[in-house]
C-alpha cells in the first residue's frame, strides 16, 4: 500500500485537479488545508493559493456553528474512518451551494493518520428540486385540507376564517386578512371580516382601507398584486393624510393580494397577506393563493346560498307558526277586535256628544255675553254718575253689578268647556306655577286638610294660558275639598309622561307624544262608573242643590282640550279621586313675554280718533259713550262696509275698536286688513263674546293681536284702548 508521500507533488496535484465536478481538499492532522483541487475552486470560488494554510471553517455557515461542524466531521473520520456532512456551504462571492461531503483519513505505512482528504459534491439543483417538490406537496396538502373543510362548512364566517388561515399557512405570511367589498357612501371604505396571524386589535384602531392605487386592483377584480417591497412600489403612498401606512401600523414590506370573485362575476372581497421581511412571496405563493381564492369564492357562494335558504326556511316556518296561531286564536282576536271597535265607537260618541254640547253652550255664551255687556256697561255708567247721597240706588246698582259679574264668570266657564275662549298661551314651568299657588290653595281648603305637593325634578316646560291653568287647579282643589267633608289629604304631583300609539288609539282626540302631567288626588268619597261617565258635562254636579254650578270640571276639560292636551279621571267609591291633566311638552323654549301695566283710567290724548265697529246697537252705544267720556273723538259703524266708508270720508283714525263677528260679509279682522291698506299706521283692538275664527286659531290668540273680552268694564276699556294706542 502506498501513502500520499510516495507520490510526487506534481503527480498528486494532477490527480486532485482531474475531478473537475468534485472538490477534493487535503488537510493535515490539525485540519489545515494542504491541497485544493480545481474542482474545489470551481465549486467554492477560492483558489488554491488563497486556501493553502487555512482551515475549512470559512465554508461552513456561522449560524450553523461552523467550527463545531468541522470538528465533528474530523472526529468522525478519526474514530469511524469516515466523517460526512450535508448542508449549505458558503462561496467566496457570498453565494451558497448545497453540498454533500465525505472526509476520510490518510494513513502512512505504519497505519497512522497523517492527514485527511475531503470530497465535496454539489447537490444544489437536486436540493432545490427537492424543496420545490416538498413545497408543492405542502401547498397541495394545505389546499386539499382547506378544500375539504370548505366543502363541509356552511357558516360564512367560519368559511372566511378558514380561507384566511389557509392563506397565511400557504404563503408563509406573518398576517393575513379578508376584507369584504362593501363601499361606503364616499365610495372608499371596505369591511374587515377576518384576521389571521395577529390579534384583531392590531387593525381595529386604524381606518378601513380605501380605494387607492394599491387596493383598487383587488377590489375591482383586476388580478393579483404581488410586491417584494410594497413601500418601494410606484403605486404606494399617494393618498393623504398618511401617504402610506399610518403610524403604528403593522410593518408590511412583502405584500400579496388576490380578489375573491363570485361565479356571477361579483367581487366578493379581497385576501391580503403581508410580511415584515422583503421578498417573502414568490410565483408559487401567488399561484397557490389564486387557487385558494377560487375555492374560497365557491365556498362563500355556497355559504351565502345556504344562509339565504335557511332564512327562507325560517321565514316559512314563522309564517306557518303564525298561521297556526292565527287559526287557533282567531275567535279570541275577533272578540278582542270587536271589543276594541266598541270602545272606540263609545269614545267617539262621547267626544261627539261633548262637541255638540260645547257648540250649544258656546252659542248661548256668545249671545249672553252681548246681553251682559249692555247690563254691565249701563250699571257701570249708573255707578259712576249716581250721587253719593243716593245710597239705596247705589247699593242696588252695586248688587246688580255683582250678579252681572257672576254671570260673566259663568259664561267664561261655558266658553272654556266649549273650547271657544281665546287663550293666551305662554311657556310655563308647572312646578313654579304650583309653588306660587301654595297660599291660595291652603286658604281655599282650610286647616283640616293636609296638602302634599310632589314636584318632579327636570320637569319639561309646556305652553298654556297660565291664568286658565291656575283656575283649573283651583277648581280641582275645590272639588277635592267638597268631596272630603271631614277633612283629608290633597296631593298634587307633577311628572313627565309619554302617551304612546297604543294609549292614543284607546282615547279619542289624544295625540301620541311627550307631555307634562299634573295629578290632583284626594281621599274623598269617590265616584262610581256611572257618575264618572258624566263628570265633564256642563251643569252636571254631585253636590247638593245650590252648592255647585256643575261647571268646574267642564272648565278643566275644555281648557285642557283647547290646549291640545288630555285629561283623565280615576275614582273609586270610598277611596278617593285622581284627576290627571296632560299638557304637551314645549319643544322650543321661548322666553315669557312680559306684559306692561296700564295706568288707571288713562284718558285720550288731544285729537285721537277711535272708530267703533259693532253690530249690536246697545253695545255700540255704550262703547261710543264711554270712549267719548274718556275724551276720544269717536266714529261708529254697524258693519265692515260702513266702517270702510267712514274711513274714506273721515281720513284720520288712530284706532279701530271692532267686534270680531260682524254682519255684512266681513269679519272684524278683514276690516282691519282693508283699513291698513288705507291707513298703514292704524291700530286695532278687537272685542268678542265668542271667538272661534278670524283672530283665534286652534284656540289661541294670534300673535300681535289685541283682544278685550265681553263683558268689559269702563276701566278695562279705558286701560286697553290707551295701552294699544301707546304701544
């Protein structure tokens, strides 16, 4: 057997260089290179001159533990007769090859190891083929596994999550997402549906992707978008405000996106994958993801069809169940509907009856007010002109005036019930109004009655005539007092209320909405159902003869209804009665209008002219004489045409004092309109005993309109005329 030393150096080098496809490297006992073949130079790039005297550590990757790998290989060669290794080996230019190497010992004639020979073969191509095959097998396994799972799954959310997870696994992405192609009204937003590889919170704080040059090809279904470094892509960073990814966004360098397109051609959404490293995705990633997107589209179509079928099936079941219930409960439903119609018919009949009574009482009150105006006016004149020594005549006139005033109050209650009194509504804080009535309520009820007031915090404001509301509360307090002969407790409460559609359908004239409620309760004798059905009718009373007019609750009813409200009474014999007034919530807060006080008995300024328009000759006569007594120059007319003719002939008139309702085809309001065409600066004061049109709409006095209600006194006429002229 020959040792290496038996061969001349030239002959040995010739042997080493003959294997050009194989690298042959000679080492001494310390692992120092003593020979380096042409094949080694071709495989690794270093020349023999560069490598003689060096170690082989330079060709092993540092991250794999280069020195340890070399030491292990030499140790195996010593102990086992052969050391082998396979893996990536470094080249001089920084490249890598996949190499298979064997190291065997070199023995001398005595059998001692004097060095080593390492044979290195390049297997890069086979390795890459093996990796590609393995990767293709892995991709097929992922796709097959995903396809099988998608075929079994009908839950849309699970389908989309399966696809996203499979995409991350298939491409080696750090994170992936599916966005539904749902565009907002601005045409730029999409809906995040699933995430994989990262917590949802990593995306939730950022806005949805928009229709930018990067995202548009995916959501428009134009094809796959792949970039080794999206931050270097020409389409990236062109949109405000961030011009790229916002601060704190997940780091995306490698980018891969593919549209998911339905069999109908609709772009359902897009699968998006990212990695913080550059160049992660390749053509195989792209082709694999395109196949996955196709499977996803079919699965999502099927899931959506399944959900639609389930909804239709559930709807059919609900309809069948509803039909079954309908058939089962039809008899009960017919009975309930019949009872409801009966109740509604009774409520309508009651409302029509109250309306008819209201029209009757309103008409009576109108005529009665004209009569009272004549009586009150002339009694007023008598009282002003009778000498002081005519004591008996003055007392008689005074008593007659007291009776006339009581009659006037009676007609006002009739008008309140008939909803024909002209209200002057203002924004009201009901709590403040009730607090202000405390003294008069205590004085009205007396010491044997306990009064409890419970006022709601945050009570809404309403709009109503404060004087009429006070009158309504006082009437209810008086009724409560009369129902508690031996004393008792009166409770006044306020609260916010909502009357819904169901309640409104059960009560005529009630509109659903928000109300403030005032409840007045007593612990009196109470009333039975028969009595309750008549309590709001005028002149109906439960009191002894001569102790009540029967108009208290009628006034409450008329005032609340005229204020677009609702009144409800509850009573139980032996327990007491509760009356609840519901007044509409004031939707727009307005400041209370401040009134101005007129001076007592103000007289006319020099040359002031008043035109009195009144069809009743007695009322007209009283008005004319009273105004002349106050120093005004007075003109008079019995109707609208006569008034306009008077204006034409006279020229200068400062004020028209007109009845609202006039004969001759013109109302008082129409006369004023025509008069202002002739004299733009002319003032107007209306009077009426029954106002249901012209200057009063929906029971409320028109803004800017001045009204003096009949019957009026000499002092009231003087003050009102002066007030209108001065303002």
